[in-house]
């Protein structure tokens, strides 16, 4: 048995920040390290795992990619994460490094705390927590609130005890970070980047290192080998939920809902994408991702949307015998009208 602890890197970040793209780049430039991936998908469709399985990296086979699809990893640590780690550590050929991609809705703090479980602590250490930030979204004010106005309203309305759930989640992910990657900097100008840096810095009392990136391109030498041992410092990185529920009150994630839309082939992908933008805007969809079967094309179209900004490209050929089809995961706030969104998307087919 390997007598050294296996380093584990936790990669977190808000919906659509670019975590999966960064991991895909990491796998293809890992210098021969054998990497195991644990992916915490939100929703019923394991899109991120499917994307990573198609990257063809020799150092990370399909057997090394494990998907947890039962919800937020912070709520399923005992049921899902601990057994998954145990099985991984029992393998005859253990990985050189473990990379964990949390859902865009997950709190990283409880996950880091789980590394202190006796059976895991003796074998694995948290090399570092990396938080990926969508710089373009932050520059556009997606997470910038008028705190003076909130404080004034709170004084008049006792029901306003907390900031919005999305803002809290953003701050929690920054608070837990050892390294913050300001991704998508190619989509903003120099002044916008300064605003993003200032905004991110003011969201956490801790001051982790910040680096800039575009298209998730960050050297494996930067992402791996931080050597932090974050599990020893988790008490200094408490999330809003942990601070509010220190009495043991359970929490949930009813603020967010997700569902899957299944469609047939799409004849006009450009028109389909443009129409989706309108649906996303009309219903305030936070995230939309999945795969599209384009009529007459041998390759699958991957689609990733953050707000009404949609990236799409042909990622791989449909495999022989693979059932073709269009599958999209839609993620939004609890009050999102799922039936209306579903009907609008289905009407495009």
C-alpha cells in the first residue's frame, strides 16, 4: 500500500464558471499523473461526466471517473462521498491524485470536513480548494448588490435576515478557496477585470491567491501540488449555512430545481440556440446544458448556457449503437415555472 497520503483537489465554482472545461484541460496536461475524478452533478443527467469521459486522456480512463448524481454533495457526504472514496482507496492501483468537481450549487466546506473522517484522513489530504469564477458574469453585476439598500430594507423588514441564496453560495465558495481562478477574462476589458477582482476580494475575509484564465486554461503545475492540507483549516472557512445552523438544524436546497428535457433531432441548430436564449431570458433560467442531436450530422453538439450566453460545439461522434437524441438539463430557482419552460423548449423540436 502506498504509505503517502493521496492529494485531492476540490474544484468548486458557481454554475457555468468553467469547472468542467478547466478539468478537461487539466487531464490532457497532467504530466502522466494517474488522476481519479469524482463529479457531483446536479440533476438527473450526468453531462459533465460524459464530457470528461470523451476527452480521451490516457491518464484518466472511464473507470477513473465517478459520478454522484443524488444531489448536493454537502448533503450526501455520508451516503455517497464516503463510500465512493472508500472504494477508490481499496483499488489495487490507486490514483496519484484525486480531483473532485462539485456541483455549481454545492457548498465545499462540508466536503472538505469529510476528509477528517478517520478512514479517509489517514490516506488522503486536501491538496487545495480551487474556486472558479465566471468573470464575465461578475463584471455584469450578477453578484453585485447594493449593500446599503439591503441594510436599510432589513431595518424595516425583519424577514430580510439573509442575503439572497445565490449570493451566499458565491461567497461560501470564495470563503473556502485556497486558489481563485478568474475565468473567462477574455470576455471583459481591463476595467471590467479590475471590478471583478475588487468584487471577489470583498466577498471573503480570507485572501486566497487569485489568478486569471480564459477558456479554463490553467497549468496543471498551478492547479496540482498546492500542498495546503485544507482539512486542517476547515474551521476558519465556515459557510453561511454552517454559521446559521450550528445548532444542528438541517438545511436543504429547495431554492433550486432542475429537470431534464428530452427531444428528438434538431434540423436548425443555430435557430434552436437563438430560440433557447429567448426562453432562458423569459424564465430566468440560471443554467442549461446538455447535448443536441443535429439532423444529418455524425457528431454530437454539446451545449452549455449560463444565463442567455450559450456556448456550443461538436464534441465527438455518436458512438456505434448509441441512442441519438437531444437531452437538456435546466436549472433555475425554485419558483421557476417548469411546465412553461419545458413546453417552450419542446415547441422548438
